[in-house]
C-alpha cells in the first residue's frame, strides 16, 4: 500500500520558487542529478574500502537513458541507494543533506564527494512535470521503494521489486522543456558539466560506420575522463601530456606558451592547471577561459572572485572543494578561503615566471611579446604581484634586445642621466612612424625602448613610481636636444611682437582641428626646420583616459601639439627675412585706458588696440598664404608625423611636382 504525505517545506509555493528563481539556468538540473549519482557511487567505494561492505561492488558507473518519444530521462546509478527512512529524511525534508554526516564518518576513505545535495535533487522540477525515485539501499535486508511527486508538495511512496542496489531517477519532462528530451542537447550538457567527473558516465552506445551510415555497437559510450590531468602528480607528466590536455580543452587554440600545475592540500585543497595562452591579438584577448570544478564537476567559467582580475587572461582549470558555492554552484562568495586561494595562485604564477627568468631566460625573451600584456596588467592591478614582477619583468628596446630593470639602468645611466641626476628612459610606441625621432636619439648615443602595449601609458606611470629617480619620455615628445637636458639651456630671445608674428605666421597654414602651440627655438642649422611634438604629460594622460584610467578631464581636452620652429635653420631664416621685408611692423598700439576710466572708455581702448593687432595679423596671414616655402616646410613636418591628409596632402603633392619641374 502506498504511503502518502506532504513534503516538509515552509511554504506551499516551494516548487514555483525552485522552478523559476532558485537556479538562474535550468540546464543546471542535469549537473545536480548526475552529481548526486556520482556521490552515491563514491560513497559505495568508501564503504567497500572501509570494510563495511563486503559484497561484490560490480561495475560502478552512472548511466543516462533518454526516451525521446516518451520524453523521459533516467539517471541510473549503482551506488549506496536509500531506505524508506532515508528517502523520508533526505528527500521529503527539503535541504536536509546526508553528505555532511557521511563525510564525517568516512573521511579517511573518501576523497571525492562532490557536493552537499539537499535542494540539488529538486532542480529536477525545473524541467519536469513528474519525478520518480526507485531506490534500493546497500544495507542488508533493505527493501526497495518508489517515491513519486508531480511537482506539488504531495508525494507517494511505496515498496517495489528492485533487484539491483542503487537509484533510478526518472524525469517526465514538461512540455516547455522539450529541448531536454533531445539526445544532442543532453550530450552537450554532459560534455559541459560532467566530462571530468570521477565516475564513468554512460550515455548511449559507441557507433561505427556500417552500410553507409553510423550504427550503435554493444559498447557503452563513456563521455568523461575519470582521471583528468590535474588530478595526477606533476612528476608523472611530460610536456606533451600538458599540451595534449590543452588541445582537449581548447581545440582551436595555438599551443600554449607554458603552464603551471597547482597542487596544494593545506591550508585548503586546490588542484588545477593554468596555461599562458599565445595571443593572436592583444586587443581581442580571450577572458573567462578558466573553468572552475568542484571535485571534477564543472561549476562555472567565471572565476573573477577566485583569481585576481589579471589572472582571468590565463586559460585552464581550477578544482577545489573549499570554494563556497551557493545552491546553484554558480556564484562565488568572497570569504577568507577564497582570498587565501587567490593569494596562493598569485604566488604560484609569480614563482613560475621568476623561475623561467632565472633558469630559462632565452625562453622568457622569446615569449615576452605574448606575456607582456599579462605582466603589465598584473603589475598595475595587484600590488603583491607587482613587487614580485619587478624582479623578472623585461624591457625591450627598438632593436629587439631585452633587459631586466637593473640591467637597463646599468646600460643607459652614463648617457641618459639629465642635469638633475634623473635617469631618462626614452621610448617609442610605433617605430615605423617615429623612425626619424628614434634615429635622432640613436645619433646622440641614446637607447630607445619599445613600449607598444595597450597599457603602456599606465605602465610607464607605474614604473616612474616604483623605480628610483627615473622618468620616461616618448622619443617624439620634444626635440632630441631637449629630451635629456644636460645643462640649463639659453632660451631663444624674441620680442613679444616677434613671438606674436611667429605664432600667426604658422597657424595661418596649419590644418584646422588640433590646437598648436607655436614656439621658436635654436636647434642648429642641421636640425629639422619644424618639429611637431606632443607634450609627454598631456599625451600620456589622454591615453590613460582613453583606457579608462579615471583621467576624464584630460580625455575631454582637445588634442594639442607643440610646433617648434628652428630659427637657426636656413630655410626658416629665409621665410622670416621675407616676412620682415614684406610685412610692415605692427603699428604702435593705442594707450590703454587709465584704471579710473569708465567701462565704456575701457572697452573702446581695448577694441582700438585689438583693431591694430587684427590689421597686422591679417597682413601676416596674407603673407603666409602666398609663401609656398612656408607651406612646403609645414606640410613636410605634418607628413613626417602622419598628419597630412585629404586636400592638404593633394596640394602638397602638386606643389612638390611644381618645384621638381622648375629645377
């Protein structure tokens, strides 16, 4: 006779809550049910190992049986099973789990109880209109029972005939969950969540090609590897084993740079393998490629709370039973255990990189371009990692030579120390575009670093803070004579009206858009006639703002350039002399209004002075517009900086062709 009753819940609405809100993703039901079956199987192994169970274990496995026509899915195990009393205790009383009790009793014999299943079983009702449990306990004299529930708090339980130890859970799928009645969908979920579980998971049969089609064989299809690589001792493994496992995880990726095998059992349990991927494009870095497992059961590929943010650039797996998970196993809580694990992983990664630096320097240099983004991101975002990385991070110059920080300081301090005893590190971001500036620096005996990483604007700021008496200057941020000043330089003496004319002369022929700050300087007869540079401070902070560095003030400012006119260059001198000859000096400005004058008198005096300036400025601009040499020099400077485009470029080409024809 069937035993009927009410499931022990605190509300009549428990099933709608489970179905709609308890789990964020309905597909989790399969992971939870298979995990429970694996737990039951592992417990059976523990009983045998302890001597409490002396009969034949048989072939321990978990089998899934799908009937696509009937829309039923069965999860079958030959684990410990349950008595009627245990079903009442662990199923009818929601969230009361037996895993804790069992772990305490058999803690010396069992290693892989996956989870504390309580509500996990009830995830079945997210996709089912009815669920049955048929179970026979391992205990001597136990009777098999069947439990049935249609998704309401009411259930039925009755004795049945069942010869084999273990449990069969049958899901009668809802009409709105038909996708889980398809073989391909179940196979995909098993591959996602269960491919490394520690007990064989069987789904269907292996197939062979016969008579022009694939047909089932008699051999069970096992979808998982029960001993994944991270569960083995590193001493047992070869490089090819790690590479092959990486290909299993990421079949479309290139071979990894290297890897770290994690293996710790105190003060927490953690295993795993982290790979440093080869980057095809630093702009399109793949993240969320670390999968979190709990005793070989997939939990999530979002490990933000487990590893520092920069570590999410790595690929691989982490397996730990000590990471607290909520009921859906998909949200990681931030507690002391997690912080310890995060610190440990950071230390292991730093240890590995430092060891490569010391023992395999050539390998580190060979792979540096791929590692650079990861190292810089880590140094910028994690203080402890930064302290370690200062020992193994490399600098690369434009000639492809690598240096540690100490090595580089020794290499350049004799030539690149300025008058204030500060060491100046010159760097380029685009060697092709900045070739002229790089060569000018090399001609003076300077070395130029290559800083072409997306984070370098932030990174050089960090290094200026961490390294003593050092500053960075981009090689095109000023005239080479000014990049590393060796002594106080005599400023070019120009009268105010001359500076005013110089500014208006060049701005008259410069393209609209950026702001240009025009200034004269003496750069020698052989120096460039015009030099266009960007202020190091402003340019760097604009780039930091663009990368989200919190410098929005700088990011909102218009782009600006310094235009330095070399007054000693013969061609500039020729233009200046022509201007002096063709443009009359500015008329004397009317007197300013006295301080006690009325506002109207002050306004009139100011407008009169401005009218004189405006008239003179118009004369200078008219001269500039007609001076082809001025246009040519400015366009050459713009062209050298990749700033000559559109009509201005077309005009420059036509003007150059005209000059060539007249030669």
